């Protein structure tokens, strides 16, 4: 008998102790880049990925970066933490199933949403409390429910995709409420004790007005997700782009035309997008 989605999520391993150590370093105002480098070295695979990203076109330095400490200085502690969390999540999603979408497309969409969400925060001076790195992490993880479903119950995604194409509606509207990528994302968030604001992004990025919290982060990621759809960064082929919820536009106080320019400018930096894709694949 197949394991149910909630059961499969509950059986996921805990995130690595390295992540807890990274959090402790970031929380300590006296910590240094060298302190974070020492923690990263406890996970050689992660340290290697961080060093590779620091030497990628995303950073674009003329000379190579040879030390983990230098990589931390260049990339930033919070950015590295969000990448480390995502890498830790990936290690829990081992599967022999054939995925219902190309993994490169999934990451292109997720990374695109992360970069656009980060760019939007630069224009939201009235929400100075929204950190760009926090928005990047939320955009990066917003569709983690799809990844979990692809690994454990890929037929649910395949069926929803077929209904979406048949009815010509956005993918999320063709899902069953109890087995949707947002409901599964909420399960993943609870299993790994994500912060409340991040958990709400995973659960409500298609219905920001229903989010129980008052953080603008849900609206920021909602808009970023749709902007990325509009410029063609989709997880499935021939996806119908969702419409922007008016609630989110009221929250962030930006015109759709301005948002479209932000998205276009951000995603035209193909080298940055490819550098992050190479981090995960």
C-alpha cells in the first residue's frame, strides 16, 4: 500500500546539524565570516557548492576565489543559509520515480521567483523590515510542495497538469485542495519547523489574502511567482500564468507595469540564474 503524502513527509529526515550551527553563527552578532566558514567545512559537499557559486558568473569576479571565508564574504551569510537549507531539503527528497517535470525547469522557476522577490524588496522602502535575503529564501522555497509531490506521489501532479491543459486554467486551480502543492508545502514547513512567515509563503502564495499573518512576504512572493510565469519561467510546459491577486497589489503598492520591468530586468541576467541552477543540479 502506498504511503500517504502526510506519512511520507513525516518520514523525511531531520535537517542536518550543520544548519543549526549556521543559524547560531548568524544569530551571534560577534560572529565572523571565518566562523561560518568553519561550519561549512563540516559539510564538504556544501562547502564545495558555496565555493563554486562564489566563482560563478553570478559573482563575476575577474580572479578566482580560493577560500570558503572569502566565499562567505562575497555571498553573505543569510544567502548561504537559504541555499544550505534548500540543499538539505533536497537530500531528503531522494526518489527513483521519474519526475513529472524537468528538474532544471523547476529550479529555473524557483530561482527566478527568488531573484524577483529580492528585487521587489529593494523598491519597498515602507517595508524596511523585509530583508532581501529573506525574500530570496521564500521565493526559492515557495514551490517545495511540488518537489515533495514529484518525489512521493508524482501521479497527482501529472493528473492536475492534464486537467489544467484541458480546462486552460493555471496549474494550481486544477489541483485537489487536500492534495495540492500548497497544502503539501505547509506539511513540509511544519515538519522542518520553518519560521511562520516562510511557512505562510509555502501555504498561501496563491491566496495571499487568506494568509493568517500580516507579513507582506506572502504578497511579495505571490507577485514574483506570477511575474516569473509571465516571462516564461514555468515548471511545466505550456502553463497558463495565474493572475495577480489585487490584495497583493494593494499591499506592495506597485503598478503591474513596474513589476513587469523588474522581472524582465532581473531574469535577463541569465548568468545569475544559471549559476544558481548549477548550485542545485
